[in-house]
């Protein structure tokens, strides 16, 4: 895959450029991510904040995580698309929502987390790491 790669929300109000490959791509099966994605899991690409350039206004929402940390999210105020999540205590680490990328070939999860809450009908591929809770 060639970098940089661009991404945007549904309405195009928020755009971004990912300059280099993520450190990992995770499929999270927790109940909160099921609500977020309205599907069986949510995809997250772990990236350093210095490797992403954002354009456009974003709003922020947060909630307490099971770990005791804060799970914050940046999203487009017009269409509501989530762009990334982060822990305010570690702002240099972003959890980018890669389904917004123009080239989605990088969306191949190498790890599945919170499988203790996964939907029974979903079968996890054999060649990925699996964690019942958080990594």
C-alpha cells in the first residue's frame, strides 16, 4: 500500500491524510463498539498523532472506559461520522477509524479484542491474535 492515503467523513467536512502505516489494526467486539458501528465490531487503526494531518472542524465526546481511562472521540459535527478515538492522557496515540479511508486495503485486522463480548454468529479468522478483553 502506498502512503500517504486520504480519508474523510461522509459529508466531506472533515478530511485527513494518513502519512504512514498504522502500528496495528484491531477489531473490537465490546458492546460499546457494537453500538458505535451498529455491527458486530468496530475497526481501529492505531497511529501516532504525528502521522495524521486533519482538516475541518471536529467535535469531541467522551466516556469512562472499563480500564478507568477516558475514551474520547472526535467526530464531524455535520454528519456525525467518528474520525478517531483517543485517551486524553495519551494524546499522541490515536485510534483512527479506518473505514473513512479512500483506500481501505489496510483494513485487515491483525488482532481481535473483547472477544468475550463478540456476537456468537461471527467467526474470527484463524490467523489473527485474539484477546478476551483489552490488550
